């Protein structure tokens, strides 16, 4: 009986234009998806009132044997699992949000977000400092058994997943903005496959759903909804990561932010979050205490992430494109030689940069 009921949930989720809000409106009016399928054609006026004319037409035209067979094919897939809102194993944290997905599609390992999971998000366009910070923090959290949630996007998301998978027994969840028949972005194909082996892929979209721009803001509520807290590594003032933050705040979840280079466009949104009261993060200890997870001994000892001042930021930004000599750094930073030498010495002592032969410097801190 459960599988029969689930079939109609999948069917309704495949109707174009039926997102979470419209799905729930239909449930409130008809009780369950099977009743929608069986009685909607006799309730066209009500359907149009709930969905609007165009979406109602799409729903009514989907009430046929072919549409049910497509839903049945999804359910019979050997590598895709279906979870509905009334499933016993539906994640409690996600179920508690305002508009949880009515249907979830899962691929990979069993979903596990019971150990104080943390979402790590940030800009697709990011600095080396931001990417390495995401990888380091994800690694150290995962090493302590904390599930890492992110969105498989370019930049910070990618490095968060990678960091989690590098940890012994590390586990990560990637929330997609498309169906499983599309890998987006395509350059993350190898990462996608590694997550199937060690983590879980989740989507509220049926397998054939393309990665349309409008899908991604909606999926962000799932990223924050699966987590106890959301950590923002780098975000510009208009970054999509800030949409995830808005959802996290609406859901009553903690928001953390890593302080960034204050003159970097990648950190303007993150630093603004700190001004507004987000919790400042300089090591995993700041998060582990909040989620009551005991710190474990790491093969790679945890260390503080360096917070750069104005002059250090200028030098760091100049070195991000590769090693530079003194003359190049003087020209690129605008610092006088005395100030530059003092900054270089301090950054070298902190382990942020390394001096190479010929008075050339490169970024040393990576994780």
C-alpha cells in the first residue's frame, strides 16, 4: 500500500510547475496525491482556483496512464530512492521548515544528518583563501563526525564537499538544483560520483529536470533545512549564499561566518553578516561547542585560520595569481619597501607565505 501511495506522490511531483507550495495547497484541498489524480478532472474549477489556469491545465493533462508509468519507472530505478513527507525516515530537521519538499529523490548512501550537521556555502567566484578555508573547515568538521551539507556548485561548495570526503569516514550531502540525469556543473562529474560512493545526493526535482536558474534559490532552503547551522565562507553582496542565510534565519538555525579580506569583493557579504550578528568562526571549535560534538584527534591538527589585516590582505591578493618578487609586490601593493618587508616577515612567521630563492614569495597556507 505504501508503494502505491508513493507512486502518486511521485506522479504529482513530476507535473511541471508543481512546487512545494502548490503541492501543499493540493494536499489541503484533496487530502493526498492519489485523490488529486482520481478526482481532479471533476473539480476543474477548484483546481484552477488553487493553481491558476496554465498550471491547472498541465496537471489535468498529466492525469493519464503514460504519466503514471513514468512515475513508476522512477520508483523502479535501482539507484534512486524516493522519500515522501509521510515517510518514516524523512529528516526531522527538514520536516520542521515552513515548506519542506513533499518528495525527495536520493542517490548514494543512506541519508544521515543526525550528528549536528552543518551547511557550508559561499560564492561560486571565490578566492584561493576562501576555497582552502572551506576545504579545511569541512575536513575538520567531518573528521569529528559532522555531516557536511552543500550544493555541489562551483567554488566554495565544491571545496566543502572535497574537504568532507578527505576525512576518515567523512560524509557529505549534496543538494541539487536539477534532476539526477543532469550533472551540474559538468566539471564536478568526478566529485558527483565520489559523493555517491561516500555521501548522498538529494534533489526535490524528478530525474529529468534540467538545471534551470529558478531551481537553485528554492533548493537553498533544503541546504539550510537539513543542517543545524549554516557557515558562510565567502559571499559577495549579491551572492546566492545569502539566500541560504535568509532561509536559515527563517528556520531558526544558527548562522556562522568566516571573516574575510575586507577589501575583497568576495567577502563583502560575509563581513556584513558579521556586522549583523552572525557568529564569527576562526576554527572548528567555534562550531563544535554549539552543536555539542566532541572534538576528535585529527591526523591533521586543527589550526586557526589566519585573519588578515589591510596590508596582509594586499600582499595575499597579489600572490594569489602566483609567486612574486619584491619589485612586483611593491608595484602591486603600493606599499613602501620598509612596510612591505615588515608585512612579509610577519606573514612568513604566521605560515601564510613562504620565501623562495631570489627573494620571491608564494602563498604557503592551503589547509
